[in-house]
């Protein structure tokens, strides 16, 4: 018999005995008479000894399922708890840094942990200013060379030039957006990663390498000898009827290895870690020598025999005599060889003196009566000689013909009497103004020229307007006047005076017309001509430019003119229902200028001092711009401007330059700016003075 059957039988016998005992002892008997001790004891013992029923035994499979369910429930609960804690931590971390940069984010190696956009902007600008205050430093052959990060003009701040420009606005937006993509998993990973390894964000940086090269070459002019090629000069002698040829001797020179220095400088610019850069040079041999030219002289008479010949343009004839043609002949390099030919530089200058056919195209302008356009004043066509095409034609035809056309490009006027209604030009949609009172003579002339070049500009729907393209090359040949600028220890002429008056006025008019601004940069320091701060726009060839997009359905025409000391731009077109709001600028973070800087120079008599630039307080400004379009959509943006505190700069005449390029004097300048107003400065921002130094 199995154990299970034995156990069941035992349970049944004990149950029967218990029931029998209970049945024997009736309740009435217990209450009515004395119980029998032995019977009671037996009954109680039977009840006590009777076992409880055990649950039915489980199979092995059911036991495993129950264990798995228990484990799953435990893990699920634990995961839910951890997920809840994680979500709370993520949300709490995000809430802790709401509208602030998450820890670990860097711009130009500047920590932005926990900063708001405005605080981050100020921190990065402060680091840039501190790094650039000592300028770009080089050393060559024992002499220290310092180029100011912004060149200083003697009379006109517009001629100042930023050698290094940082555009940090996109980087600040990216810093605030870091770890906020909307994906919980991705954002959590990015935030954790930034805490482990800092996230370095890119910055838009413009380096004016051409300006830096010019500054270094100017500063080392007395130390570095330039290479000189041999040159051929041919003169026609009318008396003898023959040519006379002379050769200018060649000489070896030195060439600064500026590419190496500029590469090192770029690394410093990207890390804001500026240290003196050692310049090196190499010996350079001339590419044209006397030995190259002497065999060519015998061929000169054969060339002269082809003269005189005639240049023609639209029915007009210009005779090239033997004397004139002789002055064009020279030794030039072509495909690695030195050959006899027409020197392009000689030709470029003299052909324009011979055939004065070039003229600038005028855009035309509006004829206005009261506040409406009566008609257009048609512009005139421009002509520009194409040197390469004209010169190649002459070289290819010499010996076979005596008549050569001048190839010129026609530049059509943008306005030639078109119907104003067809172009949609019927009313003023925006006006910009700026004041240039106190400007010196050259600056006034440049401003007038700039207004003339911009006036009549016609911008098609969807077209982007570029101010630099509209003004053309800023050169003496195009009528611009130069301004003296400090580079190293000397003053050199540069072009650009008055340009920012044009840029600022264009910016203000474009804002009032509700145009989409696509490129704008403020000046490095505050200038009285462009107050209030935050409403200016600087331009300088080749960069920065000022640009805007005509996002209207009709043409926009710029009517620019002068009125007393004011530049006024009227944007004409058709109003399309957009509403424009331009706030007053908020000016903050005002800082005092550093002490006056003294720069040694050989351009002044020893003991003389000329202060070329007055001090300016530093500041930040924010200008809010809002456009509400006719369809109800809204565009909002803020133009942020940072102005460095600017020290007064004075040139001091010395007999010989010291190892450095000049030192900072202990003269301190104090500038006040109450209620964000204009910093105290000389009218005209940089009127020079001469005085004896002690």
C-alpha cells in the first residue's frame, strides 16, 4: 500500500473517532448532569489530534510559472520606480537649467555652464575683448610688431578696419539649444556627454589676412628688402628715328614666410590664446634678370615697325604712335619664359589716357512732386574697357593689320524711363536717416559719392541687395578719397572713409521698410555719427557687407539724397499691409575705456605727439525688430551689438624705434555715459592734435 493511501486511511479513522466522541456527549447532557471525565478527555484528545487538510500538491510546471510571474512583477515594479526616478531626474535637470546653458558647453573655450543667453553673450564678448586688447603680436629679427585688432584711422572712424571679427550670435543660440532637441533619449545622452567631455561649439570667424599681411610688411619695411626683377624700358627717339633700350638691374630680396605665421595665428584666434609669433624669412631670387632681357633687345625695332596703328571704338579712332607704342613694350613672363611683349600694367594706364571712353553707369532717379512719383529720370549707360580682350586682339594682329577694336563692356542703366505703375513704385515704404555733422572734408566727399552710387538702386522681388556690390571697387580710380590709418608704427593711406555712414543709413531704411536683413555687423566701438548704439551697420571691402532681401511682390527703389548734414534714404514701392515695429535700443554693460596708448613713430618729429583717436566707452546693445505680415504671420528678431571699450591712441615721434612698437602711457581716460547716452568724445570721432610731449 502506498504512503498516500495509508495517510488517507489514517485521516478517515481519526475523523470517525472524533465524530463518535462528539456524538456521545450531547449538549443537554453536559448541561444537565456531571460530565464523565474520561469521555470528555477522549473527545478533546480526538479533536486535538485530528489533522488539518493539506492543499493539493502542485506540479513542477505550475511552480516555475508562479516563480516567473513573481520575478516579472518584481522587475516591472523596480523598472517603473527607476523610470519614474529617471524621468523625475531628467525633468528636474531640465527645469533646473531652464533658459540656461547646460553644463559642459563651451564657445571659444569659454565655459557657459548655467548662463542665460545674455550672460553667455557677455561672457564670450568679454573673453574676446580681453584676448584682443594686446593686439596681434609678432616678432622679427629682434623687433616686436603689434597690429591692433582694429586699425585706427586719424580722422574718420569709417576707415578703421577689423583684422579679426567674431560673429558669436549663432553660437550663443546653438549653446542654448544644446540638449534641447525634443528627443528625451538623445538630449539625455548629449547632456551626460557634455558633463564628461565639454562640447565645443563652432564660431563664425573672419580673418582679414590681406590686412594682416599689409600691416606686417609695412612694419618690417626697413628690415626686409623686397626682391626686384630686371625691367626693360624702351623709348622712341624722334631725332634719330630709333629706339633706345635700357635695363634696370635685378636684385635678390627677402620674403617673409607669412603663410606659416598666419596658420599659427588662426590657431590662436580659434582658442583666444594670443602669444607673440616668430616670423621667419627666406632669400628670394629675381625671376627676370639682365641675362633674360639682353637677347630680347634686338627684336625691339621689329616691334616698333608695326606702329603707328589705330584703335577704334564705335566709329572713333585713336592713333598709337611709335613713341606711345615704345612705352608699352616690356619684358614679361609667360608660361615660365621671359618674352618681349606689351606690358599689361603700362597698357592699362595709357590706353585710358589715349581713349577716354569709360564712364560709370548712372542708375537714374525719381522725379517727385510732393509725396508721389511723377516719373523716372532715365539713367545713362556705362562703358568699361576690357583690358585682356583688347590687348590679346592687338598681340594677335600685329604685323597683319593696323586697326584694332577696343573691347568694352556696356553697363546698362537700371532705370531707363520704365512705367512706375508697372514696377509697383508709387509710395514711400520706409525712410532712414543719419547725421554726419563735424565730418572732415574727405569724409564728406566720400559720403556724397556713396549717396550718388546708391541713389536709383532698383531691387527686384526676391532679389538680395548688396551694398558693397552697389558701391563698386573702393579705389581712387572710382573717385574715393583716402584716409590715413595707423599700421604698426606708421600711417598709411587707406580707402573706406564715409562708407559706414552709407551702411548705417541703408540699415535704418531697410528696417523701417520691413525688409529681411541677411547680413549686418556693427562697428567695433561706438561712434558719435551713429548714435544711438545698436542702430549702425559697418561695411568694409571685402567684408563685412550689408545685405537685405526684397521679399515683397513689387520692385523697391532707393531714392538717396543729402539734406544739410543728413543722409536720407527713401525706399519706394507698394505697401503690402505689413506692420513694422523697431524698438529703441537697450544699452547696457557700459565699461570705461583703457588708458591712453602711446605708439612710437618715425613719421613725426622727435618729441611731437599726435592723438589720432579719442576714447570710447564700451557697451552692449539690443534692437528688437518685428514684422507682422498681412496674412497674420509674424517675424521677430533681435540685433545684438557689442562695442569694445576703446582707448585713446597717440603717435609719439622718436628718433629710432625701440624693440617694441610703442607702449601704453599712464594717462587714464574717463568716459561717462548717463542713461545709455552717447560716450563723451571729440566731435567727428578722431580729430587729430599736435602737441609737445614732456
